C-alpha cells in the first residue's frame, strides 16, 4: 500500500479465467477509478495511466531493486534463484547495473544486429518451409523455435540446447506469475542451478575457442578488463537467453491473433513491417506488469510514497490509455501512434529492443507471404500465466 493515501481499492483475481482470457475490461475499470488504484489481490497500488507509468519508468527515484535486498525474508531453499537475480541487469541499479550493461551493450546496437538480418531471415524461412499446409500449431512449429535459436546464435549457445533452454526459462519466469506456488519455486531453483552449471562449463570452453559470439567476447574481453566475474557472466547470459525469447514467443503469437482478428487483410498489414511491429507491441503487449520500488519518501502526482513502497505499472493497460492513443482498443497500424511502453522506458529500457523489433519486422511479413489466408482452426485461449500474456496454443488452418 502506498503510505498515507486514500486510494480506491478493487479486487480481481489474476487467476480467474475470465480475467486472464481478457484483462482489458478490468483495466478500464481501474482507469475509471483514478490514475493510481489499489489492486487488493496484490496488496499494492497499480496504474493504467500512460503518463504516470511513463514518468515512473523514467524516474530514477523508482527502482527495480528491492529496498531491503534480494534475500529479505527469503527462505533458504530459494537462495540460488535470488543469487542469480541479484546479478541481473534487469533487477539492479547503478553503478552495478551500469557495469553489467556496458559489458554487453556492444552486441545489441542497431549496427551490430544489422549484420544478422540476413541470417535471421534465412532462419525464419527454414523453420517455416517444413510446416504442414493444412492445420498446425504455430507456437510449437515456429514461435517457440525462432527467437530462442536467434538468441542462441547471438550469445553462443549450441542450437541443440534450444529446447532445454526453453524448459529452464519457463520454469524460472514462472516465479513472476500469479500461479506461483511451492512446486514452481522448487522447479525454478532446480532450473536456475542446472542452467548456471551448464553455462559455467560453457564459459570455460569459450576461453579456448576462436568464436565471435557474445560469451566469447565477454570471456576474452574480461581477461584484460576484469569487468565481470564468472558468476556475473553466467547470470547475464541467463537473463539474455530468458528475456531474448520469452516475450518474443508471446508477441509473435499474440500478434498473429491480432492480425487475423483485425479488419484488415493480411496482405495489407504486411506492407509496412515497422508500423506493423510497433502496433503488435502496443496492442499485444507480452508483459503486463512491472513493479517499481520508491527509493525515498516522495510525492508524485498527488500520491505520497514512502521509501520501500511498491507500485505495479500496468504496461498493457497504459498502451491502451484513451488519453494517449487514438482508438486504443483497435488494432490498426495505419493510425499514427505515439511510442508504446512494451519495451519499457528510461534506465531499464529493454536491452534487446532492437533485436525484438527486428525479429518481428522480419517474421511477420514472411508469415503473411507464406500463409496469406491463415485463420483459426480453433478459438485461441490464453494461459493462466499473468502477468505474462500468452496463448496456450494457436491452431491455424487455411
């Protein structure tokens, strides 16, 4: 609870099927109650307001790092998971964040990724050429494979490990879903430990290789700079592998669903890949909530925060704020749009933003060209994975 404020309070289980199939009516309710509302089920305030969410994401007084540290009131058995999190670019603040990010940033510039464009396009075509032409699950056939292989190649992990990486990743990110329980926690710890051991061994192999991937770069650069420890390299690679595919899997699948349901033909939508990519990210936001902590006592937009107070930033809701977007509930890449918040903003703006956009800009037109009359074979259903927003499966036919 944000200290000292009388906020409207509303209750809505994030695990109720009606909600996770379509959370947007609830977001409208929240928005009508004010710019900051207490979501009782999470016991914290949240915001759907684009301006406020954008402001907090950019405000360095609001941080990702828990004020009391990663291990406050943490059971001993969860320590391996949070040790890894405590070395994450995503979870830390400067100067620690700056040191980690500066080490990997050269691999995620537009110039660096431009070199990979033809390789990504070739991979996309290869994965799609063997898909059956009548009925298939695009998530299993393509969405889950494409981004993880791209990030494997960039980072320097053998593609033969792709399926195992997805399994480890899914178990780890479940810690941030509403369905988290003791079983999920144990699985996340085991996945973190296994993932870490695998990458620690791989780092040693890369020291003797002549490869030009990210792990090799970090290892060899580190011999002279001593910028990162081996555990920091391992945790950084885990983050990049997890983040580098998890959200993109959902974005591709959700984007296909949005395109099919839109009023436009697929051919029309494929004409401008950049606008299509931006609209998919806005309309089909894969990650619905990010949490920030107030690092000091402060007042913002007439709301008082005490040091340590949490606020949930509802990115998907902010991306449909009618005060900021014209016809926000309509999927329409031909309406001029202001920037969306799906990739964050400020200090923690997504490191892989260029890669995520590039993957969408390449994959979507190719999917449209190969399957110009794709349609649902069965009605799509979303998974019980809030605050991620992804489909169980997406069965398509012609």
